[in-house]
């Protein structure tokens, strides 16, 4: 390759000892050290340019340093996690000038006490070629290399050359190699090429093992540290193969060579050769890892509803990876037994989908002591569920930390982490479903109250002589606007033959529900529409009371009835609220499953409050 580029070659050295073991490397370095002094004495170079982190480059740098020859090291400061690191950093300490490829590499060199004035951030020279590569006839190149007779020794030993889907070649010329890389469905291995040059094309890469640990990578690179784990490699292939990522310019913008030439010309050969060292602070580096993506960011979420018991594996990004649903048993013993069974099943499945569970979050109705993980007493929808310690049996069974909170509070946490409340300092969430609940976020934190009864928003009284609520009081928001309240009113209309209108039909065995009332109102049933307007007004009055008490900047309506109430709530605020709070933003939640996401937030928010 050097000959093809028409370099004037003054000396040829044969220093590589045959063999692929560690001893052969040492012998090669020793042989080079014996031969180089004579060559350097004859050539008397002004500057020795040393590239990368190979063991033979270490011999060059050692010889030049001991013979007082200036050394320019290209691609120093990078981190890969193997013996290459030791060689690369050893060359750095011997070199007088440095050309690095990335901002982090520059910071590493500074942290290694190298003189900032002698460091050039140029980018990777190979990127000058990569980013200007034309889209050639790559299919002819592929066809040519499919007939190669050279096979890598290890592949030949494994018999891979007999498999129709594999071809192994010993060397491909650079111009042809980059065309193969640019059009590949995926590159897999442990070469630095995968984490560096391939990024110029956005080709997906799977980096195996720890050889390149610490190197900066674009979003096209996925690491599999446990390279002997077949399931992880297969999972990584499913994630990566055939994707097209944007071009990464972490390692250069295509103008490295002109910068290096300018830097070389600026070196004062009369300046004293002695190195200078500086002592700046060291900056941490955060690396990308398949374990970090697929395992460490997961929670087990449990939703104890009045009808169903649900368990889900939830990722840090709010993705529900797997969900399990069962009818919620009526008795305490059966319910706890089913929770444990479903959690154990989900935790086992998490291993198969490469999700490491950080903890368990539980969302339940009623009043909860989150500090102790105890349900103090629940709603009438969940029977035999008072003074129940959920944390201890689940934690003992799964050997994981467990958090428990009220479903309204969990909905607010879900909005804070994944929904409209993200980044909002003060907001309120109202759940409009079977019952009415909610949660309050004040100065970014959840409000529980002195006896864990804060944000029982469904029991704000809006009428002294209103309908009876399940809590035993009268005139609560829940008595007007909950799903149970609407079902009650729908049943009254149906009993009086006033519910069904043209376009509606019901089977004899079908149970009247809130959905029938909403459907009737949409089809022009004035009585059904009046009931819905009254419910919306009651909810709106409750929101006005909240605005006058908490003064939040945002109100989020969540649950199945939210979209039916949002306009009514806005109208009541406009009519009844003080002018100073009328500007509050009222929105409908865009979260598909706030109860499970909120339960997951209990885990993810607490367990990830640390610096990686």
C-alpha cells in the first residue's frame, strides 16, 4: 500500500517475528529496537510521525525518544480497554506533539498532563477519504471478493468456509473495503474500524467483547460486552441488521490532513526538545453499552385495580416491554398470592428479554404509607385491603427493593417522567376513571401530606346536598364525575326507558355502563347530555378549588373520561376562577398507561439518582 502511494522509501526493516502469541510481539519489539538506531542515525529525521497503538509503533517511539528526535503521535488519547491502551498511552508519554481525533481524546491527553499547546484536534485522517468516497459499483466489488481463497486461520479451523453464507478474506484494498462497509447490512467484530471509520457511513455495528471499551462511538454502534453470550449477540443482530443511521462525524469532518500539515509547518525545530507537563482536572467519560440500554434501565410495575391486577416490565424510556393481566381476586390471601406469582413470572421473563429489574413499583387505590410500603386502607373497590404490608413479602420473594404508592400519585409521577409534566415545576394530575383521584407535584416533588392523604382530589366537595359518594360523604366530585357515578345515572335513565335513542341497542344481558350514557349524549339524548354537563361542571369546580389552593401552572386530565370533560373544565375555569389563575393550561394526558408507568417511575426515579 505504501509503494502504491508512491512514497520514496529510504529503508526497509524486517522486524516482525512469526507467530501470534505474546512472546512473538515482545521479540518483534526487541528486534526493531536493535535495528532502528542505525536507520535513525543515517536518516536524521526532524520529526518522527508515529500512528496509533500497535506494538511496532512503540518500538519506533522508544527509539526516537531515546535519540532526542521529535515525535508527533497521531490518534493518541483514545480509550479501548485492552493492552492497546497501555501501548497508546506509553507512546503519548514519549511523544512531544499530538494529533487527536475527538474532543474526548483531547481532554484525555490534557488529563494525562500533556501540554495543551502541543495538541491538535484534527479529526481522523482516514475520514478525509471516507467522507469523500464516491458511490461506486459496489456490487462488482462484492462479487469479486466472494471468490477469495484466503481464509482466516480461526475461521478455517471452525469449518466456517463450508457455510454458504460466509466468506473470509485476509486483506481487501482500502478503496474497495470502504465500499463494502458502506453498503453492508451490519458489521460485527472487535475491530477499531467498527467504532471509528464505519460511523462515516452510518452502517450498523455490533462491537463484541471489551477490546474497544471506552472508545467514543456514534449511535450506529451497539456493544455486547459478554461476547460469549449467544442470546445477547442474536438480540443485538435483530436490533441492528439492516438499519441505516446518520453519518457520524465524531472522528472527523474530512479536513484532518490539511490541519496536520499546517501543524507540522508550525513546529519550531529550534525550540528546546524537553517535554512540558501540565496538571488539569480529569473529566469522566460515559460510554454506550448494550447492558446499559437493555438491562440496567428496567422496572417491574404493578397496578392493583378494582377489576384487574396487572404487572409489566417497563424500560427507562417508558416502553412497556411485557405486560401480564389477571382478574383481581376478592380476598387478601388470593390477591397477594397472585401478585407474587405474576411478579416472579415477570422477573424470570425479564432475563429472556435482556432486562435487569432494578426494583418493583406498586400502584394501588386508597391511602398508602409510601415510607413503609403499607396500604393503610383502600377504596371499596378493592376488598380486604387495609393495613397490608406489600413491601416485605414481595421484596423477600424477589430480593428486590419495593416502592408502593397511591394510584393518583403514581399517575402524577408518570406525567412528571414521561408525559406533559416533564420539566414542569408545579402541576396537578386528575384521574377520571372508575373513581376520581389525582396527584400533586410541587417544586418538582410529589406531595403526600402529613397523614398521606394529600391529593384525594376526588373527594373535594362541590355541593352540600349532592349525591352520596362511596366515601360516605355527599357532593364529592367522585359522586358526580366518576365512571361509577355516570353508570348509576345511566341505569336510572335505562330503568325509565329514557336512555336508548335511535342508533343505540342493548342486549338483555348487557350491563348498563357509563359508555352507554356517553353514546346516548352524542346521539342527541338531552337527558344524558345534561348529566354529562353536570358531571363536567362538578369536575371543573373541583379544579377551580385546586387552582385557588395550589396555583399550579398545568392541570393534566387523565383516564378514560378525560377527553369528555376537558372542554367543560375549561369553561368552568373561565367563568368561576380568579383572573390570576385563568391562564392555567388544561390538557388531556397522552400516556397510554399512567398507572403502570407511574409505578415504574417509583423505581426508576429513585434507583437512577446517581452519576454513571
